[in-house]
C-alpha cells in the first residue's frame, strides 16, 4: 500500500497544482547546516533474508516516506536476476519512478553529505563492508549521527536496529565501493536535495567522472575477465549508467553493447537501458 498524503483523491489538474506548490515551498526551506547531531529515526529495521540487504534497506527507506513494500516485493523487481552479488544500485532510479519517487545514486560520498542529508530529512543508504572484520559487501540505511559520540547509527538489515558505527570505521569500510550512497525521495523535495548536496560540496559531474575512472581501473584487474565476479557483473553496466548521468549517451550505449557481448545479465542491462532512455528523452 502507498500513502500519497491524500493526493489520490484529487484529479490530475489538482495534483499538478499541489506538486508545483510543494516544490515552491521546498525551494524556500532553509538548509540545516548544523552538523553536531541529527536523527530521522528510528527507521524501520527490515532484517534481510539471504543476501538481500539491498532490498531490505530500500524497504526500510520507503517506509520512512510512507510507502510500504516488503523486502520480497522490492527484491522481485530490483533483484529479478537473483544475482549472487545482490542488488545493483543502478536499478533504483527506474524502480523509484515506478512508485512516484526519485532516487539518486551517488559516488564519492563523505561524512559531510551524509550528515547534511540526514539533518535535512533524507535517509541515506550506503554501500560498505559489514565491518572491518567482516569484508562482505553490504547496504545499510543510516538514520542518525552524533559528533559527541563520533558515531553513525544504522537500521542495519544484518546487524539489527540501532547499529552504531564509529566515524573512523565508517570511512574505512566505505572506500571499497568508492563511497557509494543512494537517496530515495519524493519529487517535491528535488530542489531541497539539490541545495543540500551543493552545501555539502558534492558535485555530480565531478563525482561521476571520478567514478568512471575508478570503475575502469577496477576493470583492468584480472578478475574482470572471470565470468561471475563482481567487477565482471558490474563493470560495463556501471560505466554506462555513469556516462548517462553525465549526458554522454553515445558512450553509455557503447558500454551497454560491450556488456551484452560480455554476457552480463539482461535484467541489469535492461535497467541500465531504461535509465539511458529516460535521461535522454526527459
């Protein structure tokens, strides 16, 4: 079930007026820049089934926005290929749009944007290792932070509710993914999100260019030639997604051709193609 705050009772013209009014209101909301502490939680903690931290994290964040999907319902869409590597974040923008939401798939994150996003009402999903001692790739939604205790708190799909991570460990276990993060949000909050990211010093063009460089470096590793490895599965698909975010649609299509030739999952390629098509024709 999906709570759209009563707008389901209004006709298309009324919804359009409400949306424009909401966007204007958000554009005038001041960005909170006090970074001492903030909390959105507790977020609903959705404990993952086997290898399902991504859909569990998405389910948790959707519930924050009063959109209720079980992790199984999310998994059926964003992990339709049942990959051993779990959910690819490039699935999220198209999936979010299907729910009337939007999703940012970001790279090059740091403490500051995570804190500013939380302080301004946006839960953040980060892609990290489970811990310094458990080097398994993992998605976790972050609900709060506190500079006094030097900790972030996650509604962790594996380690449970209220899981605390020191800033030092958080940064250490995040580098394995080039500091990837995802934000799911209503379209009415786009202007606020843009201003929060600007205040945090996060630049989309710079970070996606950096991400492509990072991915291409990973693709030069010997593991890229081994079918089924993480970089084999994600390499060309990630580059295609990032080129699309930069408006380089011809290069994105070329990367998708290479992914098809390589034998990457058609499910993943179709999600990528959907994002390229959407951005190219919006």
